[in-house]
C-alpha cells in the first residue's frame, strides 16, 4: 500500500503541473524500494483520471489537460527507467508489435504497457500513436510477431481495434498473430465482441495476458 501522504503529494504535483515535484516523488519511492506500479496505480493514475473527469465536466480545460499529461509522461518515463529490463534468462518470450490506433494520440498508458512487456522479457516494436491498421499488419509480418497490441482511449477510435481483427482475417493471419486490446474505455466484453484474443486492464495485466497467449 502506498502511504496516504504520498498519494496526496502525487495529486498535488499533477494538479499543480509540477514536473520536478512529480519526478522527485518517483525518485524517493525508488530510494525506499517502494513498488513503483503501486505508486502509479494508487497515486498518479487516479489523479490523472480525476483531471480527465474535471475536463469532461468543463471544470478544467485542454491546456490544463495537456500540462497534466506532460507531468504524467515524465512520471512514467522515470518509472520505466527505474524498472529492470529483460527476462532473467536473457531470452525473448516473443515478439510484440504495439501502438495506439489511428486517430488517437493518447500514449501514456500504452508506453507503460511497452515498459512492462520489456520487463517481462518480450521483444517489443512500439510503433507509437495514431497508427493505421495496415502499419500494424506490415510490422507484424516484417518481424514475424506473435502478438499485436492496440491501445484506444477514445470511444470513436475503438472501432479501429475491430478493423484490425478484420484485416488479420483477410490476410489469413487471424489466430497466427494473436491480438490484445486495451485503453481506458476498452473492456473484456469489447474484446470478446470483436474477436480479440485478450484484454488487459492495466500494464501488469497486459504482460500477464501476453505471457499466457504466447505459451498457448
Ligand atoms: C492525458 C489525456 C490526454 C492527453 C494525452 C497525452 C498523451 N500523450 O497520451 C491529451 C491532452 C493530448 C488528450 C487529448 C484528447 N483527449 Co484525452 N485524456 C487524457 C486522460 C486525462 C488520461 C489518459 C491517461 O494517460 N491515463 C493514464 C494511463 C496510465 O491510463 P490508460 O491510458 O488508461 O492506460 C492503462 C490501461 O488502459 C491499459 N492500456 C492502455 N493501453 C493498452 C494497450 C494494451 C494492448 C493493453 C493490453 C492495455 C493497455 O494499461 C495502461 C496502464 O495501466 C483521459 C482520461 C481517462 N479516464 O482516460 C482523457 C480522455 C481519454 N480524453 C478525452 C478526450 C475527449 C480528448 C480529446 C478529444 C480532447 C479534445 N477536445 O481535443 C483529445 C483527443 C486527441 C486525439 N485525437 O487522440 C476523453 C475521451 C472521451 C471518450 N468518450 O472517448 C477522456 C476520457 C477524458 C474525459 N473524461 O472526457 N488527452
């Protein structure tokens, strides 16, 4: 459990757009050997989600959302840099192509998923954000990937995850290249509805589900 005082400090750093303060909170957690994923899940992610809520209610505005996102990016970069890389055996568990779907520029959560997949010993090709379906397919072919992961944060871009399933079917790759979907509005139900092989609620679960998929 993360201390209530630290949760409060993280809240203040995000709401105060205080990049240096936020990074210091992560560094202090590293020094104390706190669980950094707990720090994200219990302190920083609820705070950025609260900012998202305030934005949707018209209580905060886009420039503020952007500034808070910048703080969040620094936080996740600091966490990523502090986590160990690669599997203990030094062998790759499999190859994953990942990105945020076309029309969507949200990439903070996706980048966190990339980090955790790396920590769990996957070879990860991160295409970035606003990625067309055809590019996921092309990269999966080029790298002989086991899995494609897509992130969608907007209800309007979620259909791109369905488009990928259809494109894989058309290319005769459905089942050969497994798919994993995620992003705040995405659910297990959506994954089942579009025929994706897995859904991951958060970065930790993404890594666990990816391991399950490659061992099937
Ligand atoms: C930060 C933010 C932004 C930043 C993004 C910066 C960046 N580089 O990412 C900026 C300011 C640019 C932005 C822009 C916009 N945003 Co915005 N944004 C957010 C906010 C507040 C937080 C998102 C975030 O980073 N969360 C923290 C991370 C860690 O969580 P996460 O992304 O969910 O990821 C976790 C899991 O979902 C999962 N996961 C994620 N990806 C994947 C992938 C796989 C394969 C797996 C398995 C798991 C997985 O693991 C992650 C780690 O735990 C959300 C609020 C929310 N509730 O999501 C709104 C939100 C998503 N945005 C919203 C909107 C409307 C917009 C804009 C349209 C605003 C505008 N008017 O311009 C634009 C869209 C631009 C575009 N075309 O994409 C709405 C969407 C509403 C909807 N119904 O679709 C939200 C929900 C806010 C709200 N409540 O209204 N946004």
